[in-house]
């Protein structure tokens, strides 16, 4: 990263969270890159919540990468967020193995979960409506969710954590029908 790099704290996508770093250009849009260094792992969290008739669980991973271009004045931007699906941990080894298999998400064959925005619309304040294409199990579908986007200017706390500039935090929760993505159960 160059010396103009900033940080993006993204709690994003299909039930998730992330943190990222920004690279400032001369335009009003700032590029925030999800930092993948181990020291930022606690801030970059992607979670999956599963609710069915037979079990409920929350799974998570911090194997998240990507970037967000955000214009704070125009309150718009774009994003690409990538999650290593094979690294998602449900807390039960047998369930993790099943989730990676062809019976469920097939992460052994298609580990990448990717979200690319198509539109970001400010509703009010820090609240946005985000639409984009989610690729899961090699299948891409359009999805939409509400998101919260918060900019924290660089300060002693962000510097103490190790960020080199401003931090953007993003939280979005997408409700999915997993059979739309080829899950057999």
C-alpha cells in the first residue's frame, strides 16, 4: 500500500463484517481496500446466520478481501467484496465439511463468494440501499439490502489500531434463499 492508504472498516455483505484501507485519489472518490494483514482480522468479519426448522447457527470467517470506492460528498460509490467460503467456520467440524461439499455450498470446488455493487443509493444520513451481483457456488444472482456506512476520520484510536488514515465501516445484511445458489439443502 502507498503512504496515502486509508482504512475501510466494512461490516458487509450477506450477513457480514469487514475492515478496509483507503487510497486517496485527487478526485472526490476515495478507494478503501480491505486490509488482509492478520493484525486486522478481528475487524474483518463475514458472518452467516442460518435459521431452519432443525437448527440455527452463526458461522464466520475473516478471510475477506476487496475494495470500496466511496464519495463522501455525493454519498455514492461502488464495491467489490470477496470472501473465501471454504474458510467459513460454523463451530462444528462435520457441519463445516458438509457446507464445503457439493451437497451444500460446494466451497471445495467454488470457494469464492463475491459481491459486486451495481447501485448504491443514499436513503438518509448513514443509511444506504445497496444492490449488486452475488456469486456463490459459481451462480450469480442480483441481491439488494440496506446498509449502514460510517466514516471515521483518522484519530488516535484508529492510529493505535494500526490504520494509516480514515476508516469506513460498512454493515449490510442480505437475506438469501440458498437453493437459488444451487445448495441442495
